[in-house]
């Protein structure tokens, strides 16, 4: 289900504006920066996978910019491989 289909109060951007950053998970905050997901996956899904692949927010912040730039593609591949297993 696309984020646009979620109840307005549960959408990351609206939640941030209405309740502040403390009301969002790390994946939801990352989704706001990503702005878009991929086919069949929301930005929150992609954000969650990126955090999993990088070892959480601390791990993500410790990555080099070059490595960080590759994370969205790696997260999508990781999810596809997990779905096939």
C-alpha cells in the first residue's frame, strides 16, 4: 500500500509536521529524506532496509558518502533476495 493511501495522521511527513520528529521512527525520518520508494515498496520500507543493511542509524552516519549512495540499491537487492529465500 502506498504511503498516499495511509491515513493522513500516519504518513511520515504529516506526522513530522503535526507531532514533531520525536513521533517518527528512524525509518520514517529516513523515508522523508528518500522521498520515494520503489515498485511495491514504500519509502519507509526502503528506509527500514537501509537501516538494517547499515547497522542502524549510528552505522548509517558512520558510512562514507560513496558507500551511503549505494545503500538504496543494495537494500532493494537485499529485500528481493530475502523474498526468494
